[in-house]
């Protein structure tokens, strides 16, 4: 009897999967390494975006060190995709195109972010594309028990290395959510929006409230993903440090920071109680 695993067509299918994963892995790695490298080389110095409102939502510089975790995770995913044995990982096969696309869109976002005027407003749709593709990867990887299809990926054990990479993806979607709130006002400013005459400081407080609602609601939809929510905490601390001269912003950020910490503690306690009762 002929072994189906040795059939030429079956072997060809395996080779195609291996090649596809290799290509997607290379795209992910090149995009992630290329983005900061091109920035250092001055490729994204087309102009200076106008951000009169969002400058008050800007965290201290150290907060952006979170990109170290994100970039390391993206490079890790790229390497993971390129490993031949991962062609049997149905979760990763389903998520790989979205991981690669999200990484590639980062290059596009950097280009528009370096522009001025109306062209810089394109950062928002590009950022939304990055976030949507990152969330699609999140679902297909089954991160935090959230899946696009409960049957997808069954029988494939999640390795310890993959769990570490999943952590970086949770940080990634969290930081993209924070950035989306900031870039929404920035894009409108670039198009000449006057924020309905509301002062930049008041508008920043409203943005902080919006970000808090996103953290609570979206984190809840992602089965109480508190890694995701913790990214907002990190951002709020950075905003407090950066904006110490503006008391309304500091007070609002402190208050909402404690709300988020309270939600995280409460939901973690509920998770622990459920595990103990199971």
C-alpha cells in the first residue's frame, strides 16, 4: 500500500507551506528591522507634523521603550514562522499573514508620520490597519483563550517560546490601541480641525477617558486580557511624568490609572477564584 505521506502532491503541499511561512517570516523581520533603521538614516524626515492637541497626550520618552518588547516579539515571530516544523502549526499558519502585514504597515505609518499637513492624516487609517491585522493575528493564535474558530489549532500544543511571543503580541495590540486614540486627534488636527473650540488640555482629559473605556471594554472582550490593559497603565504613568506642569491632565491620569489598576486587580481575583473552584 502506498503511504499517502510520501505522495508527491502531499510533499509538494508541505513544501509550499514551508516556503510561504519562510517568506512571511522574512517580510516580518525585514519590516521590523527596517523601520527604525530607515528612521535613523533619515528616510522619514519629510516634514514635521502639527500636533497641537496630542502633544499633551504624549508620554515621557522612556514609555516608548515598550517598542523593544514589540520589535523583539515581531522578530521572534518571523524566526518562528521560518522554522520548517511550524508548517504543522495551524494557529501560526492562520496568523502569519496578518503578523507580516501588520509589521509591513509599520513602515508605511512611519512614512506618513514624518509628513506635514493633510498627508500626515493618513497615519490614522494606516494605524487602524496595523491594529486590525494585529487583532486578527491575536484571534488566530488563540491568545488568552480568544479564538476566531474554536476548532482551529486543536491538537497543536503551545510551546513555552510561543507563549512568550504571544505576550509580546498582547503588548503590541495594547500599544496600538493607545496610539489609535492619540492619532485620532492628530489626524483631525492635520486636516484643520479645531476640536470644537475645546482647549487642548480639556481635550486631552477626554482622550484619557476614552482610552480608559477602550482598555476596560476591549480588554473585557478579549477575555479580561490584563496584559493588554497594563499597557494603558504604562502609557498613563508616562503621560503623568511628561505632563507634570498641567494639573488637570495629571489629576485625570492619576484617577483613571487607579481605575484601571482596580479593574485589573478585580478581574485577576475573579480568575483566581474560578480556577480554585474548578
